[in-house]
């Protein structure tokens, strides 16, 4: 990839510019936020909904559901179609206005507020789940799927408060954290944690959810008419608003009733307003001093009155200045082989399909 000032050595595009097979496909997701309100609050009760929302780390997803956040597939599809060839399990890079931008586990943690700590391989919950699984209608050796959870929610009115809450947590894991297909099952080891509140709350649900999201992007179906993303896809959309001011100005809006103490996931409203992404980027470039670069910012940088004011950004409690951000990005641009490896298998598969 070249520019007027010379060659840029950051990772290559996964697809040639404007030639991504994903551009002509329909982008879908399984993180249906309205399902939380319909299924949990309407069937299990307001008290359980509020309990989880206010006292659990996954409560941020129930709060998001109440904001009526609008999903914009067009914006996320632009990110996915312009991704770079990166072989890292917890990073996604895309090219925006000629500049590489990262969406990693750090940004996901900052946006959602979910626990993204490393997974402890020794933290294995030993608990007898067979009786509760039988009540749900699930075989003992596997986790439940969406259909099984929905069916039981409609007939569990006589259940105890504790069992209803466990059922609600399973539904939140399936739909909000992992964003799985209705027929897909929650891994048994993760599903069992709902039976022990302390075990559930110490799980790094953010890491599990982010892995599902990134993995679904990297294995997106190139052969069908549509592809589906897993995990909390709304976090990627908010990341776009936080990083690209011109996009936030046209398609997003900071909620007037929240302040900077609220996680970015709950600070934004969204829309499906019509726009051409490339046109927005050209407008942005025309407003910069050199008329060549798109203005990108770090996280979290919510602006008051949409003023372009740079502030230090935080990653898991560390204040990171824009100078440090440049130091992080430049090594990738100068020597990608020492930092990032191409997705060789994916590239080979792509060539075979072509």
C-alpha cells in the first residue's frame, strides 16, 4: 500500500480495496437487545430484571436494552469489509481513511465495562447441575440453547426467585454476551456458573464475548448471501463513534442525560441515517490542515457539543496520551512482521474460493 510520501508497511488489506465479498452481503447479528425486555422482564418479572441490571456485571447489557439503541449494520459492515490481515485472537484492525485503527480487547473492556481479565484455567466449578438442567429441559452433558430457554421462560411462573434468576442469566449469556445463533448452545462449563453467584460474577464475560465477536468476523461466511456476527456487536458500533468524530456527528449522538462516569456503551444513541462512508471521510479530510488524513481519536473521548478536543484516554486504569498511542501504532506500520502475522490460512482459503 502506497501513498504520495512513500510506502506504508502496515499489514495488507484482507481484501483489495472495494473488492471485499462482504460488501454485497447482508450483515446480521444475534444480540437482540429487545429480547431482554420481552423475555426477562415480561416473563420473569421486573424485580429479577432490576436485580441483575443493578447488581451484576452483565447488567450493563440490560441497561443498554432500555436505551432503545439502534443497530446500524451499514457502519459495521464498512469496518469488516476494510479489515487488515491480522493474525491475533484478540485484535481487529481496519483501514479508515487510509489509517489503520485497532479494535482490541482493551477497547472492548473500556466500552462495555465487562470483566476482560485473563481466563483462569484452574477456576472450574464443580456443581451438580443435572436437576436444574432437567427442569429446563436440557440434557445433562450440554448447555442450553435459545429455544429451550424461551420455552421454559413461558412456563416457569411457579419457580422460585433463585431459579428464575438463573434462567435469566443463561438467557443473557446466550443472547447478550455470546450472541449465539438460536440453535447454538452455551458451553456447559460457562452455563453452570449461573448456579453459583460468586463464580458467575468472577468470570471474564467480556473476554468470552469479545472472542465470539472477533472470531465471527474472521470466519465470516463468504459463500452465502449473508453473514452473522456474534457477541455484543453494539460495542463495535460505539467504538466507531468514539474513534471517528465525523461518523459520530452524522450517525451518533451523546445522550444528554449521562456523563463521563458512564461506560461508552451507555453514552451513545444511534441511528440508521443515510450516508456514504467514503463521502464522510472526504469531508473530514477537507477539514484537516493537510487535507489528507482522516481525524481519529482514542478512547474514551466523548466530546461535549461535538468539539474536537483531544484528551488522554484510559485503558484499564492507565492514562494513555496521544503520544503513547502514536508509539503503539507506528511499530505496526514500520515492521508488521515483528508484531502481526498474516492470516495465511484464511488468505489461502479465500484464493481457493475465488
